[in-house]
C-alpha cells in the first residue's frame, strides 16, 4: 500500500522528562487522575532492558539495522543505540530515523536528512523525507531490522506506521524484523473511536485500527503482519512485568517526550480526541505547555461551548474555560495571539472517552459558531480516517448519530486483535 505523507499532530516543547519524573515522584500522574503506581520502584523491563540483561536473543549473530529515536532507552537511561553498539553478540551497522529525527528534536512534518551518528559513526537513513520505507540499497549488508520507539497508542502517530512500512519491506526482502516492545502509555484495555476506512489510508493511519487501539507496538506489528498477509519473519521481545490495565505512570518508567511537543501523559490522554482539531481552524494549544489538553481560537466563546457540551453528559472529564497564547506553534495557528479556549481535565480514566468528547466539542463549536468554524477538509478526513464524520457534522447530526456506529467497529476490531495480545 502506498503511504501518503501528511503532517502529524504534535505537542508542546515546554515539558521535559525530568519534570515528568518529578511529578511522578510527588505521587501524581500526568493524566489528571491519581497515579497509584507512580512512586513504586521500576519492576517493568522494556524490550531493550530484556536484551541488555538476558542476552541478544533473536538479535544475536546478525547484522542489525535499528529504527529508533531518543525514546529508545533502557529504564536506567542508556540509549538503545549505545547498548546494541556495545553488545558483544550484536553487530549494529546502520540506524534509521523516523519523523522528528534520530534525536527527536525536529518539528512535525520537517524533512529528516540522511546523516551519520556522531557518537557511533554509524550511517543514519531517513524514513521521513524522500522515502518513508527502507530501500533495497539501505538494506544492503543488513540481516535484521529492529524497531525500538515509544508509541502513544493512538492511530494518528506516524511511528507505528514507520514500523509497519519497514515490516513490509523486511518481508519483501527476506529480512528478519524484531520489535523491542514498550508499554502502551494509555494502557491496553480501552479501545475507542472509529476504525479507519482504508480508502483514507495515509501516514497518520495506514491500516484499519481505531483512534485509540489499546495495543503495544509489538502487538500491533503481529496484527498487521498476520491480518494483512505480510509474512514477515517477526519476533517481539516482550515487556517483562507489564499488565494491560497499567497506564504509563504506573510503570515506574520515566516519561520521555516521544516528539518535540508531547509534554506529558495528560496530553497523551486527550490526544486520541483533540488531535482531530488539527483538521480545523482551531488551535490545539501547540506552542503552549498544555498542547492537546486544550483547544481554542480568538473568536471562541468557551463558556457557551462548555454549556453545550455539559448538556451532552460526558463522563470522566472536567471542562475549563481558559486563555492561552501560542508561541511559535508548529501549525502556525494564532502565533502570539490570545486564544480563548477549553481545557480538558481527565477525572476518571475508566469512563473518559476522549474521542467521543472531541466529537461533542466539534458539535458544540459548530452550533455556537456556525459562521466561524471551518474544516481543513483533506487533513480532517485523513485524521478521522473517513469523510463520514465531517459530512455528518456539516449535516448537523447529533452526537449519538455521529458515534453510535463506532460500537460495532470497535467490537469487530477487539475480536480481530484478541489473538495477538501478548500481555494479561
């Protein structure tokens, strides 16, 4: 399947992994809900932790090409690049960079150039530039492709689709493919939103999965490999100690922003819904400390919109009227202007559905500001994975009509994913 590059939603640059770790140490999670496990010692080992502690396993004896970025770290902060480069059983020969680059500091949509890693001297091949899948030339001298990047469990993110394209290339060229797995930050229980219509496949959604899929990247790789007949020689080095119900702040692992503007778990919590606003003329708070936790525009009447949303009885979320000023936002929306907005606070993770809440916000803004609200049509449809949502909103459909069909889609997906689940 030919993928079409499109801009991925991104997040605020103002937070750091250190701040997230300090918040966790204070006993509160980033998600707006109590974090019972955040002050516990680390008992979970990611895929690279397992390799570092127990031997190279399926990586042993082969020439390795590593798809990774700054999130490829052991639980004690060592780079996966450095660990594999120094491993006596592994011959690391090349690196592959996804969107945002090998160090994760490039803005959304920025072209990543080929280069060379300054620490190891290894060549770095870009998978977010002229090509987004490894070429036959890149694979020369490589026996196995390894993927180690922290995902956030949401369809719009490009990292899992970089993995999927590399997985297909590995199958076509007879290379092994290994995923060093990591926890899904949003847990692996809840599945929400619509399932992508394949007619709208793009690099913010290549295969028919929901907006929030509830899978680790290893599980997603298994599902794609099996259900789309790739036939890759796939192996997943599983996370040790993780259970599906655990959110990231219960793992004891430090938070590392997966892209330049992913400040914390709170942003990731709302992202499955608020990312849809990237396809509208509203800001999602990029260029602020609360990206994807809030939406707004200079012309918005937040109190009136909140009143409309409150009437829809949305569980697990508190809505707050705010004002924010985006500073050099990557999307260019309202740079330096005062935007009136709505901030979302998750109060109950078990009942909160950010995808349905976002649709409620779209409805409320459509009804409150019919002359100001606009879609960026193609981008919205790519993110939504369909044109039905946009057309339904334009037809003044209500929340139930717009989202009720998602239940059967989710039920079908949950049935398809069941055989590929790796964790209890």
